[in-house]
């Protein structure tokens, strides 16, 4: 383990990102988000009033000084590709900065898709090698968090690691959804199990497990060796969590990086924020939290901005209807191009170009772009997908049985409404 002085760390914080390439795994379907990902990959799902989920990983790269980025795509990639081309095309070729889109190469006979997360990198190795990076930072494109990868790179170098895995404690009842690890006093990973049925507890806290965040740093040459071996292993599922990390752990080459050491927070006393918004309830809850008085995730931090594709839209407008009733909101995010006419919006998130007509009551709802809400509607605890037209007088979120019959209602009571569901409902009503 190498001991670094403060000045050394400042220098490395500038140098290491320049020697690195980031690979964002953005091909996931996100089946737990149900119909919300029928026509878009999970990283392309809207979040936070104006962003896409992938904007967080991309912004972390830019803010950390990593400006060589590959985005590995697969499922329903058109929306994702379009978003990146429109919003992330400001890199300088002359400075060797880029965002490369890396679709499935289909290099194997009979194989159309990536076989796993490791295979997604393997299939693009010819391209990745040309980047001539010393370090490869592998990221999931479907998580919400702010992290300074330069701090993790410094930790990787200081420990003399060949592979470093970002980790954080999670409630033990949720840990079966993650890779779970045990570490020694030097943060060396001594045991790693992917999505165990009975997750082991942390030694100092029986209520939590130490979970992998799906964020890895590899020495580039070491990664290439591992992937070449894994590619030839017929028993492998070609996945980082299931195959690569356990193998490195057995060899004693994997180290853990505690997320609090590199998490970017406005309030150092607050809990580190990292969310896998992989279920409807988690997605709904994370969006609404941004509209609270003191949200857990600070979106207004000018030192760590979250970038995205910016449309030229007029400001949001709140107007009175013909009866003189004023449009108003409380504890809500309302994006550009929205018009609220004589209605009340409470604890909700409205994405761009949403129109709420008169006499409506919107409470704890997430309305994606271009949603049109007709007069006298009541929407509660729901997610309305892009460009839905909610008919006049419709009530959503108040009758569980009716919601489940017309739309998708989760066990937690969150209602998802899509255009296809509304179309089927209209056909049924016309018969």
C-alpha cells in the first residue's frame, strides 16, 4: 500500500482521470419498471424533472475529469442514443475527448446480444484498447448518485489494487438484490457473493450488508487478461458480479472502496445518496423526494452540476381559469414549458411541456414530458408516462380495484399509466 501526501493527491486527482476511460453499461431493460421501459432502456428513463437516469453517470465522469467515455448500449437504444447525441456532443476531438456509443458487435455466430456485463466489455475490446488507457472505470448507467471518481482512482492507486469495487452498507433485507462482500482491515475483499438468498451481515452491524454498487476500477491490462480468460470459459455467465469479481476475490486481488470517501455531498453530515431506481416505488419515491423542502439529493449544487440535453422552452406558467381560480403548486418541481391552469399541484414532479387544465388536483404524482391532463381530474400516487392524454374527469390513485383493472398498480399502490393502457381503455369503453 502506497502512502500519499496531500500534494500528491491533488496532482493525482488531475492526472489519473486523464489516464482513464469510463465505460457505462447502458443496455439494461429494467423489467421491474414494467411498461415504463417497454420502449426505452432503463438509463434513458426520465428523472428529476428534466434529466435522464444516465445523465448522472455521465455528469460524474465530466465533473471528475474523465472525458473519454464509452456508452455500451443494447436494449431499445434509439431514445438513449438520440439523447446522448443531442445533449453530450460538446467534447473536443482535438483534446482527445469523446463519448463513444458502443452497440452489441454481434461478433459471435448465433449471438445477437451481450451475454452478460463482462461480455458487453469483451465484445468492444478492440475499440477499448485503442483508447490506450491505464485505468478502466466501469459504471452502471441506471443509478442515481453523485460521486467523484478521481477520489476512487486515488484510493485504487494508493492501495496498489488491480481491481477496486465501490461499496456501501444497505439494509440486510434489501441486500439479496446486490453483490455482497466481506472485507478485512485493509479493505481487501475476502468474500464476494452475487445476489445471495441469505445475505451475510456486516460484523459491526447485524442489520446491514456491505453491497457492491456495480462501480469498478481496473488496471487496464489486468482487465483485458481477465476478459480474455472469461471469454473462453464455457461455464461462465460472462458477468462481472457473478464471475469476474468472485474470481479476483479468490486470487486476493480485489479491494473495496467505501462510497462515503468519494460521494459528493453539499452537507457532509448527511447520509451518502445512492439509489437504484429499479422498481416503480423506488423511482416514484426518488423523484418526489427532489420536491421536498430538504431533498436527500442536492440538484442545485453548482460545484457538481448534472448536465443534460437542454431544450429551448418557455418558462412554466401558472394561470387562472375563467372562473378566476388560480393555478398553484406546493412542494413541487415544475419544468419549462408547463402550464397549470386553475388547478392545484402538491408534492409532485412535472416534466417539460406538461399541461394541467382547470379544476384538477394533482398530489404525489410524477408526470413525464408532454402529458396533457383534462379538466376536473384527480391524480394521486401515480406515474404518467410521456405524452399521455388523461381524459376529462378521470380519477387515478383513489380506488385500488379500479386502478388495477385499468392500469398497472404495484403492490405498494403506485399506479403506472401509459398511452397503450389508455388506448386499450378507450377501446373497451367504446364497445
